[in-house]
C-alpha cells in the first residue's frame, strides 16, 4: 500500500473524568480524528496506537484506512466496490470486509498481501478481529436471497465464526436467533452480540473452552460487546430507553464504566487495546454529525 503523510490530520484533545457505576473511576483523554471531507469510523486500536477503520469520500467511494504515527494510509481490497478495515494486531496484520457485486467477504492483509476469507459454505462473510496468534473472529450469513446480508434480523440467519489452527468453527450463543462474533483476545476468549427469540440484543463472552456468558448492561434495553483485551476487559456500547447510545468498559470482575465523549449526545465504543484505550464514533442528538474519536485511558 502506498503511504501518504497525513499533514491535514487534525487531533482535538479534550480531557474528561468518567464516573464508574460499579468500579473505581477511570480517566480518559479524548481526541477527535478529523479527516477533511470524510466522516471516518474508527474500528480498533492496537497497543502501538495504530488505528484502523473505514470512510466514505465525497465521490461515494468507501475504503478502509490505517493511521500509524500520524501517517494515513487508505486501504482498498483489489477490485472491491467497498472496503472496511476492522482490526489490527501487534504484527501489523489487518482484517476487514469488502463488498463486490453485492457479495460481502472477509479479508486479511499481511505483509502487503490481501487474502480473501470466507466461512465455508457461507453466502456472505465478515472478518472483525484478529489476535496476535492469528486467530480471527467474524460473522457469516446463510441467506443469499438478501443482497449484502444487511443484518436483517427478520429475514436472515446470522452466525459468528472463529478461525484458528483447528480451522473454522461457527459461533452460536445457545438458543439465540442470531449471533455476531466481534472480538477475540490472546486467550481465545470471544465477545460479541446475540439476539434472543424476541430479537432483543445482549452482549456475550465466550470462554476459550466454549462456555458462554451474557453481558447485559444494567438499565440498558440492548447491549453489544465489541472487544476483549488480554486482561479480560470488555468494551462495547449500550442503548437506553430514552434513545441514548453510550460506550462502556467492563473489567474482569464486572466493574462497569460508562464512556461518553464530552458534550456528545451519543457515543459508540467499537475498539480497545490492552491498556484500555478505546476508539469509536460519536454523534449529535439528531445523528446528523458523526465523528471518530480516540479515548486514551489515564491511570
């Protein structure tokens, strides 16, 4: 991938203390990522501070991106109509998804080379996270009647998947209608979201031995678990009855911290590293303005 120095990348820093609902307070220094002319979505951050995500430019082209020490690099799967980068590990290996001819596929970018990833027999596949061992989690859809398999919970059946040295395995929360695989750590623990038979969404954690646990943020009408780091912290987002969206970080003991970008109406945490630094997006009250952010944890 050719690199271009992002001389116009603007970082706006704001410090804010967060109040914990079940754990000690945590402090974050927030930064807005501004790329003129586009609205980026920051999907994940690794321990080196490298950030990946996706954006759509003024022409309507959708690409992934990597920001590494202030250098912005667009990412486009060869021949794809749209590309999104979802995660990066410590080996600088990136995974994501691309769309071509109304079909969605996962991909891995390693040492400058793309490889397509598809769950065996799936009509559509996504790759969402990769750990340092090269284990990957993602989603697959079994209904090719729906273009792009656009998370239509009434017409499709959605599953998570795990790819490791043993090959592919489907991830399905017990008795769930749908399951999403969104994050994996070095221990092989997986997090994501599932929908029950009433199509109510909950986060979950799947232990390395295959035991599932529900993650249900108190007071939320729906919860999502997007990432899990090496020490077992889980990050994600939840929805309130009033229509609000908030990020959260939950430690391994269940202590919960709500994460809100200063003065934002809605905050979605999508990525996290081992230190607890987070990335995601925030919105105004009407969802008219979207911005990507970094939250650097201060301990």
